[in-house]
C-alpha cells in the first residue's frame, strides 16, 4: 500500500513538473511608455511574482499598435500570468500602480500562436505599455525573423486594453531634475 502511494505521489510530481515545463516559451519582453509628450519613469515591474524587469525612463511607444519599447531578452520563461508595476508620470507628477492578470484564455491562445508561428523562424514578444495618463496595455507579437516581407507575416494581438491603474502616494521631488529637463526641451509646460 505504501509502495503504491509512493508511486502515485512520484507520478503526480513528475506530471506537474512536465505540465509546468509546457508553460514556458522563448520570448522577449518589451516595455513602452508614453504616449508622445507623456514620459514616465518605471520604478518597478514584476512578472509572475518572481521576475523583476528593469524599469527606467520611457516616453515613446504607448500610442503605437503594438507599442515599441525597450527590450529585455529572457529566453525560455514561464507564461506571463500577472504583471505588477509602479511608475511615475513626469507630466502630471502622479504615481501609478497596477496589478494586471492575463485573461483566462491567454495560455491556450499562446499555445496556438507558438504552433502557428514557431521559433526560431518567428520571434515572440510580450509587450507592456505604461501610460503617463495611468493606463496599461498589453500585446503579444510574433515577428518573422527569416521572411522577405516581415510585415505581411507578423502577428499581433492585444491582450489587455488600456486598463486604468490606481494613483498612489509618492514624492515627486525625487524626479524634479528629470521633469525640469522635459520642460526645458519643450515636451510639456512645468507642472510645478
């Protein structure tokens, strides 16, 4: 009886390990800010409570479909399930925080996209846009890396559409020098 229990337990552990491997794919994360004239500073981005993604200043791409942005190459990684982020809007001096879960059907969609657009012929991108107006948008993109006419062979799908983040407390004085640089360049008028 104990031997049978150990065999069942071992099979269960191996099965769950195999199924978690099925939830990993090779992809790159791209992070965008904006829209134009609405630069942001990404303070923190965490995916799946485990993967910390570098932030920084970003002021372009959010208003594009799909957004372009700074790329972080992960290699084979777990399927994105949740993104937690905090950012600062230079234009309004507001801080935003969002926790975005991917839709229930996302994992199944992803499996289909990898079958239709297989690596290494296609590069896959998980694109996250953070707006200076406090919105988050998420896209998935597959780009043909070996095709003559890339645009015709590319695939994009919006996963999350302009989800509003929560305003949170923060000290805008920490970003005064950055804000003044944008004002001096004529990106926007002084919010002070």
